C-alpha cells in the first residue's frame, strides 16, 4: 500500500511562511491499496487538494472515506472536494458513526441553518454510508480495516489497515494519557508490530496543564506507545496550528532522542504535506 499526506495540521488551517515544510492544511491521508482501490482517511482541508489531483486524472472517482470523528477540522474539506459534485463519483463512507451525520450537517441541517450554500441532497455524487466498522472489521479488496475507539471528546475511531502482510495504523485526536493512561495496553495491542504508525502528537508536555481533556497526545506519550507496541516506523501528525516548522523539527529531534537505545521504532518523523510512504 501507498500512503500520502494531503493534510497534517490540527484544529484549524494554518497557512503561511512558517508552515511550508510540514503544511497548513488539516487532516487528510490517502491510502492506495495494491489493488488500486483508494481509501481516504478524514476530510480536512487537505481533501480539496486531493480532489483537484483526482479531477486532473480525468477518470471517475471512487473512494472509501473513513471518518475518524466529526469535529470540523476533519470535515472542512468535504464541501470543497470537487469530485463530490460529479455524478460519476462514488463515495463509500465509514468510520465513527456520528461523523457521517456531522458531514451531512456541514451542508444542511434541514432547518435552514447549514454551513454551506449547497444542500447535501443536491450533491451529484453517489454517497453511501456503510456503518460497518462500528460493528467489526471492514474488508476492502484484500485489505482488512479494524477500528478502535479513541480518547477524544464526543468520541472517535483510530484505524488499522492490513494488506499483504503489511500494516499501517492511523490514530488522531486521542489523548493517550487520559485516565492516567489506563488504556495504553489496549492501544499497544492495536498497533502491535505495525510497519507504520501515524499518531496525533499535537501537544508538548508543558501544554497539558491547560489542555488536559482536550483529546490529544504529546510526542512523549506517542513514543512510549510505539515502543510498547513494537512499532517499526512512527510519524507524528495533527500538528498544533500555532506550531512553526522549526518547532515541529524540534519535536522530531526530542522524539528521536527519547527513542534512542530501544529496538523500535527504527524511524521517526513528522507528517509532511505531500510526503508519500510505500509499504512493500
């Protein structure tokens, strides 16, 4: 499978000269399976760029859209995803169940107070809600997708995707230290021996006195999870909107220092908009 980042930022887009290296668009990750089937995790503002890319290919768009949860920074790109206005487009939606309801309300609440001038019912794409991951694994053309509830206000899902013996895990908006980290063993089993873990590391340890309970993790907690779960490669994501490129680089350095001396993870970096990874 091939993994590409189209949006890496958390909470709100943060364009500007100080976010060019890691990107200012909010969460959106494309996973291209070996079969050619395209999965998209989250519909942040990075989804607009992916839509432009897909339209340039001049072929019908068909995707599985996996929504981690229903907060606005993970849905903002959906109204600007150009293929959603094409009758030839097919979008199969799964993930955290309330997120699909939130996605439709971005367009229209049916009470005249939506957040976008085009109503959901007027979209031309075929959009089907599967609602399978809430009840068990989802099989997509030889790949298996599992979900785990995250520690986040109003709830959410992290995803584990396994194909041809290789595994990637995507967990965003999850506070690993919630309830004194009592769920850490559960998360460690979910990420066990995965080739690539992409995990929210929005906060620094010193941020927590004011932001505990907001549903995000520190790089220290994520490195601990990666080591406990035997993760091979780690990518930190959901960068704080106020974090500059230089500050994200510092977090990478600190995370690598923390992991020194252990067998895993072998590789640690931060998610960069446009970066692509291939699991053979």
